[in-house]
């Protein structure tokens, strides 16, 4: 989230994400009170924070939805699309966008904050689960959750994706 704070997903909590400082102090996002409350069980939701957009991104696995919360304005957007099937991990992408693992489509979905789909990129592993982009924005790492065939794939991000 920032050099001094992390954002983490919660389990069985009315607050689907929390902030934690490097000193271990927990705090809430102020504007969650204006959003519909949903409690997620284990492995049902993951989150990321896009600092450049002040946006918290939550995946809702079984609703096949990516939720984006503007933490300054208190607004939210829910994104559904046939390309988003059991969304799992998410991370900030190139050009102030979000990359989301679409587990059942075995792909990565590329979203701007208006909710349109910029791209759907197949990954050649079953059930992509966690995703991250290197600090320099050149490499993409994707791991999966297919039992007995765990994999980690590294990709070079094309300038066309940025």
C-alpha cells in the first residue's frame, strides 16, 4: 500500500480488508461504512491496493466479481464479465490498472478503474491464483493452486500492455 502500511484480506470479518502499519498497528478504511458489507470465508476473497488511484480492489471468488473501492471518495464499482471466472489474486498493473487471476478461465484479466476489460491473457498453468508485477514493471509472476502440479511462471510484460 505504501512504505509504511500494508493492506490485507480478512476472513470472517465484516471488514473485508484492513490496513496494518509496519509497527503492527491495525486500522480500517474510512469509507467501508458506505459500502455493502459482506463477510468472506477462507479463500473466498483477496485484495490489493493501487496507491496511485487510492483504490482498494477485492476479488469475490464465488460471485465472479472484482470490486473496486475508491478509499478517498467512498465510491465503489463491481465488475463482472464472462472473462472473470472465480477471480483470485490481484495486483496493480501497468498504467494505473489492475491485473486479476481468472482461475477458471486460466487467464489474467487486465482492468482499468472504469471496469472495462483491456485484455484477457491466457497463462499456461491450471488455476492461476497469485499474481504480482516487479517494481520496475517489466516482469509478471503468476503462481497456481492446482494440487500436485504447483507452478510459478514468469512473463515479460509487453510494451503494448502498458
